[in-house]
C-alpha cells in the first residue's frame, strides 16, 4: 500500500491551467497517481497507509524561492520555518555574487567578513568545505547527517571567484587569471551548480568588465546553466543596466535571469513599463530571459553596500581603514550625499529612507528600527557621522532596509510573462525584512485574493513551474504523476503573511501542510522534525 493519499484536494498543478478536484497518491517521495474527480467517479478510490482530507484546500507544487540567502541558515537552523512555513520546498542560494564556495582559506575569511550582515560571521558553522561540490555535499549531510529543512540549488558567486583569483583590487584580470576563473566556473558547474550569480554593485564582482563576465557566461551556457546578475544600477541608470545585461547574455549565448528586477528610487517611479518593453523586445528577438521579484517596496542590504566601489577596493580591512581616515571619509561622504555613489545606484543617499534593521554589536541595539536620520537626531549629529560610526564600530555588519520602491512598479512587473518569485530574504539581523518570512503567502493572499493582480492559477505557475523550467528540473514544479512530491496545501481564503515590518519573524497563516520529498515538514500548521531537503544539482545537458 502506498504511503499517502491526499483526498479531495483542489489541485492547482502549476501549469497555469484551471484547477481540478482530485485524490493524489504519494509513494517513495513521488506522485504515483492522480485520480481526478474521484469522489464523483463512482469507482474504487485510492487507498494508502495514511489519508489526508484536503477538503477546502488547494494542493500545488512546492514553491521555489529563486533568490534566497539561506546559505548558512540551512546549516545552522534545523527548523528553518522562515521558508518551510511559507510552502517553500526549494531555495536558490549563492546569490548576488558572494557566497562561501569556491574558496581558499584567505578568500573564505574575507567573504565571511564581507557578508556578515547577510548571514552572520558564521562562528557556529564548520566551514570544512572549499569547493562547490564539497559545499553541496555538506548540504546533503545537513544537520547531524540528517539533511536540511528544504531543498537548495546553488549559483556560483562570481564575486567570490574573482576574489579567489584576482583579489579585491579594481583592475582587469590578466589572461592567466581569466583562464583560472573560467576553469573554476567549469569545475563548479560540473560539481552541480545551476548557474552563475553576480553582484555588480558589490565588490569585488563589480570590478569585472563586461568582457570578463561574458567569458564566464559562455562557460556557464556550455553546461546548460544560466546567469543571474544583480546588475549595476537599480536607480539612476536602471534602464541602461538592464540593457547591458541583456546584451551581455546575448553575446555569451547564455540564458539570463534578472535578480530582484525592480525599478527603485524617485527617478524610476512609474517606469516599470519601460523595463517590460525592453524585455519584450529582447524576448521577441529570441532571447531567453526570466526574472524574479519580491512583493514589497523596500529593499534590504548592508549599510556598507552603499559605499562607492573605490572605497571598497582591497576588501573589508581597507574599507575600515578608509572610513577611519578623516580625509578619505570626507570623500566617501561627498560621493554618498552629493554625487550618488555606485553602491547607492547613482542616487544621492536619503538618510530618512535608510532604516537600521540589524547590528552585530549589542551597544547599537537601540538604533534598530530607526532610520539613520532619526538615529542621528537622537545623538545630536549629522546622519553621515552616525552612519560612519556604525560602519566602523559594527565592523561593516550593519543591515538596513532601504525604503526606495514603488508599489505601481511592483504590481506591473509581477504580471510579466517571465516573472517568478524570489524573497531575497536575509534571515540574519534583529529586525529583518518581512519578505524573508512572508513573500509567498503575500503573493497568494494580497495580490491574488485581495487585489486580483494575478489569478490563483497564474500566481502558482509563477512560483512553481516557471522557476523549475529555468532551473531545468525535469521532475519538479508541477503536480504530475512521476514528479517529486514537493507539495504545499493552503487555504485560498485565509492564506496570508504573518510577518510585518514591526514583527518580521511572524509565521504565515493558512498553510497547514508542506511536504518535501513526500514527507511532512509542516503538518497541521506546525513544523515537524523532518529534514528531507537535499542539494538539487544541475541536470546534465
């Protein structure tokens, strides 16, 4: 007898087609039978060792988070309800060009310091890996050899590769260094990575010229992978930055996935149609492009990310040295407040939009939840002086929310034919962005049920089959016989995020059951002790 039958579910199968009522039978981690309209068919209904009554619930494929920052969280937190409770069954990590493989000892230490604000420094993690393959093996072992909460696919972080080979200097790679980077990308793809990410407003990845990126993308394309850039501007030069990535991917003949495809800051209010027109022209000409967004207006990054790239050359130690030097600090301030640094997307920083969301030093805990301008007012000083003190004394570990988005742009972009969902969720920090805990139920509750921006069937396709197709996963993203039983059951009338900006770690409602590999990770709305997640590796071409 099979393991489980989910009875009388309203199946939204991920294809975008209309829902149907069915009994779905699961065995050995896969969907083995789908009996449509079983209750009305008058035939013998399927039986299993366990039966789950799904009356009133939608059964869909598990959601795929196309932009996640759970690189260390998956190894430190067996619960990981931040994602499991949303119905996420697969996360794509290694984002924005900075993560923890491939590395050597020096690069690992530098990366850990550089993205402390994303994931913490990692004192609680055994960094026993160095290659991508070893990191994926570590994910497979997971917590005490039992695995991880949900599945994870990995993008090769281009900035980490450049740090490993070239260092943190703003210069062109030599031919020998470019050859070594190409080799590292090839080895990492062979070991199971699904593509390459960049963070082109972050260092050292942003120091790479397009010619270098193109060469790396050619390697990725030869293995059937895709390029996922956080491109060079989401602000003053956003249209040009999107066009740059489209041209680069076309030159490399590499599929392109645009990370957190937003149009931010005042200069881009109402300009989402321009972006979509650019994408449509490229798609109609034969380009292979997808994108992801999160359904919120503020962004989230580190305070240090706003600095001009010249101030970050040499890595974290050199950043702190420049900030400590009064003359150099004054130059940084001018770039931030007057010129508009490349780290702030070419837009002069507005300190009232920068909310402190996390600190590593407890002494600064009273600043969390305040904007930099508010914190400066309390201290009786200029906002730059508060920001500079934070950067230095918090050792670049401060995370921020950046309130620079536009709801009209968010709604317009999520309707696009290439759209997928990505939380961009940073789980670290005292007051993280609620998107880390609320992205997927917010799509279903707010934008489907309350606003009708998308139909339920459309939205589920955005969150399941579309990302699975981009990842080239032949047996995920649809409710089909033979497919993996990564599934979510939710109530379409009540599903909603619990997370708010005031209480960002509150879990969602209306998602009673989530299965990974046919096993309940969420049951009756509660996290079980099941660790069914593993690494999901590149499907060979």
